[in-house]
């Protein structure tokens, strides 16, 4: 992720995993195994999400009235 995007607070939030220990592993038997294919899919998803965030920020900066100062 850091190779593709400049460090940004919102992007940093995407790349920090929230890991919790599982108490009942049998509840997750139907989940996909976390193998190299799944990791690659996660990377693609996070990259797309980060790109969307940065694209939205750029669109907001280019808004017609973005230079109006608050009181």
C-alpha cells in the first residue's frame, strides 16, 4: 500500500489490522482460508478503497466553492 499511496491518515487506518483471538473456531469453518490468494484479494480491495478515498478528497478540493473561508 505504501508503494502506491503517499502516507495519509485515512490510508493508514486501512492498513492497520484489527486482530482478535477467536474463542470458537467452529463458527468460522465456512470462511475462506487465509492463503496467498486471499491475501492478494485483500490487497486489491484495500488498494481500491484507498484510491476511492484519495479520489474523493481530490474531487472535494476541486469543488467550485472550496476556497470559501469559514467565519
